């Protein structure tokens, strides 16, 4: 892993804490990582939300899972990560969840060589929501003054 320069991850689920921890383990274990490509797994919506044994429907359970991912990403274990060589990030299919935004925030804060984050073919179809996400992204602090966020 110490010579890995390009990492392509397909069907990443940002509500799955174990999966996100593994993504960061891969990144941390790759000190020469220069580019990261992530394809977000899209959720299949069910017509009827079925409650589980706890009385929570799928949407409520997913929100609890996203909250734990966000909490995990804000922990000191992740905040001290430095990705010295990461220059480009491409994320395909983002929906703008809190976990996705926190992931991008962490990348921006820990990548002093970052030049570009491209968010491609988002799953967001509402112009107001796109505008809100864009505003949030632009406010994140960056370790690299040259880092650009491109939304297409």
C-alpha cells in the first residue's frame, strides 16, 4: 500500500460506518496517494417504509447510521490525518448527506497538496438543494489554498 498512487472505490455507502472507516484506513495506509475516485452507492427507495423491531422505519434507521458516521469522522482519530500527496478527488453520485459533506470537509482539511475536488453527476435534482450544498462546501476550511471544488 505504501506505493499506491490512485485509489478507485466503487459503491461506497456513506451511511455505513465500517465501510467509511475502511476507506480512511486505505487512504492512511497509502502515503503516496495522489488521486481518489469514489462512486457513491445510490439508495433504492422503497415505496413503503417498513418498521423494524425497534419501531424505526428505514429512513429513521439510516439517519441514525449517518449521524454515527458524522460523529466518527469528527473524532480525533480522523482529524489528525494528513494526506500530503493527494491532489485530485472525484466523487460520482453524491446526494449531499451530512456524512458525505463531513467526508469532503475532512479531505479539504487534511490535504495540503489538494488541487481539485470534482463532484460529478450528483443525485440531487433540486436547484435549491444544489445551491445549499454548494454554499456549505465553499465554507469548509482548506489545508491547500489552491484547492478548487467543481460541481458538475
